[in-house]
C-alpha cells in the first residue's frame, strides 16, 4: 500500500498574515521568492510596494490597517488576497512534489473568489472548506479552471438567498496572457454529519463535483459544528454532543466517495483503525500545531506543550467566543483571551473584520457587523445585544497567536490558542516538558505502521 500525505495551508485571513509579514521586513526572504514567482510581475510589485517595509516596522509601532473586505471588492484588496493565497500555496509547494491543499471557512465568504483564484494560480491541488455548507465552491473551481468569471452568492441576513452575488472575472485581475493554464483542484468538503455529506454528494445540490469529505468530530482543534441538540450544555458551558453527532462510517463507505476522518486521530493505531473502517486517511491538526516548525508563538507553544506533557492542559469548547457562532476549542492559558482578566482589559475594536456577518440595510445595500465589535456599534447596526455576550475578537487574537498581533494605544492584542481535545501523542514524541519534535518526527510517528513495510524506522523521542 502506498503512503501519501498532503500539507494543508490555512487560508483563513491569509492576506492579513502576508501583509503583516511584509511589514516585518520579510524575515528570511521567503515571500520575496514567492512574489517573484507570481506570473504577473506588475501586480505582484504593486502589492509588495503597498505593504513591504525594509528592515521591518519599528518595534511597538502598529501595523498598517488593512482595508476590510466588503461586498464590492476594492481592486487593491483583491490583488492583495490573490497574491497572498498564491504566495502561501507556492511556498508550501516549494522543494517537493507532494500535493498541497488550502482550507477556508465557508462562513467567511467576502474574500472567497480572489482567495481561490490566487491559490489556483499557484497550482493548489485541493481546496477544503467547512464551517457551513460549501455547495457553491465546485462551480467556482470549474469556472476559474476555464478562465471564466465565477460568482458566489453571499449569505445576507434579511435578504433572499440569491439576492447578492459576488462576481470575479480572472481576466480583471491577471490578464490571460500571463496565465498558461489553471488546473481544477479537487474539492473536499469538511462535514460533521452523514446528512451533510450525503447532501453534498448529490450533484443536484451543488454547483459541480465534490471529490471527497473530511469528516471532522467535535474534539478537533479550531471551530467545530454545533451538536444536533443545541439546547444542552455541561457545567462548564460546553455544548454536549450525543450519539446522533457521531459520524456513521458505514454510511460513509456506502456513499462510495473518498473520505478522511479528523479529530483526535493522532496515534498510529487510530490511523490503522480509520483505514480499516474504509477511510482514505486522517486529517491532523494539533500534533502539527505543537511541532517546531509551526507558526504558533514560541512562548505559547512552550507553555501549551508543557501543560500537555504534564496532563494539565485544559481545552474548553466555547460556544460563545467565536463571532462565527460555531463552538471553538480554546486552550485555557493565562495571558490569553481564555483568561477573563485579559478579556476585560481589552478594548473592543473591529479593525480586521473577517468574521463579520453580512446584513441587508434599509437602503437595500449589504453592510457588515460583528458580534465582537464594540457593543454600541453592533446594536446600532441592528445586532442583538445578547449576541455580543462572551464574544472574542478571533481575528486579532489569532494574529497575536502567530506573533503578528496588533499594537494599540492600550497595549498589544492578546492571543487566543486553539487545539484539539486530545494531546496524548505528546508522550510518544517527547520525554520531558521541554522536549520538542519536528513535523517530520510527527509524520514518521503517525505513519509508522504503514512505513514499517518499506523499512523506515519509527521516530526517536525528544530532540531537545
Ligand atoms: C491550531 C489549529 C488551527 C486550525 N485551523 C483550521 C482552519 O483554519 N481551517 C480548518 O478547516 N481547520 C482548522 N483546524 C482543524 C484541523 O484542520 C483538523 O481538522 C483538526 O485539528 C484535527 O483534529 P486534531 O486537532 O485532534 O488533530 C485547526 C486545528 C488546529 C489545532
């Protein structure tokens, strides 16, 4: 049996990550190489010049504000999004011939078209999408592969379902003479129920072909689908998942489409089990979030690893914190947004806006509001005050978590750390609290059963 692995770029908010890395002076020069590879140099230079600061911005100075992504896309914003998605996929593909995917959240729709276009220009192999019903994505991939305009209906509160369409013509961004060919990537929908997988496997329900599914359970890091029964919470305020929320793998096999399973599978035996159940493979997140190469800020990674090693790591499925309305697995860590004192001392601000919700105004236009923005602003925009309770600014928090947090007059944006509920793998990879391991160690560990057949040795513990 062949062993194949695929790396997945987190595409959510990637334009902001790139814009800030450029303002840090492109440490290591990786972005420069990727910008040089963009097929339309004039446009790449425009984006580079708009954001790059030689030697990096002065410490303590804030990052330049990024224009918010609205219904009508500003050309400079579209160009930044295209370039950023290109750059990150290009870098992920550098130096090997393995496949690379990119994942997005269906909830964040406004940047959808330029982000997919940018990733496709870099030759992304798979687009993955969850946190919603991504039935419009296959059609976008087909249109862009034919170098034709694509459209995407925006979910707008108070509007009909097909009232507001975003449209993007690839030729308006990159003239055709600069593009040799755009291949149609595969599309994997991230789902948490058999019902959703069944629905999306029906070509009458989607705008094109879905090629596979990632079946993600509620213990996975990041956002998770809420349980079927949304009325039950445990004493810690976490949503309670029941029997009905467990994916029936027999039904998945019956669908006859490739599927991967995700959520607490980071153990060689779990992988063997999943394969025996008919899965094509597993998707892992937490084990890579804690490896040496991950972008998680060093101090946060060190402390999270220490807690995981000493079996003190506490991860809470917080149904409130994410403005998306989806439960979000939050590591309980002092100095981060999980600490009520930290949250209270933060001044609410919405200056990134990826997780804003679209709504229809009295004038019939599309506007956006975020339950994590200042309460008065949200209410003035027609939001309900109760929706603001317990909300965190994930846009700013997650940027701080990867060391790119904004500096305000009142201080630095605090981070928020997400991880899955099971970190038992740590004991197989390190043998003391300060131990560390590489992404390759993690892969060799996870794939040890499969690799044994080709004579590759299992991972050795603790590379301090
Ligand atoms: C730090 C972190 C960030 C994640 N970000 C995303 C994301 O942006 N998009 C996504 O689809 N899944 C995301 N995930 C979920 C992973 O893709 C994966 O499904 C999950 O981590 C698997 O479960 P595990 O955490 O038990 O390994 C994230 C997971 C972690 C740990």
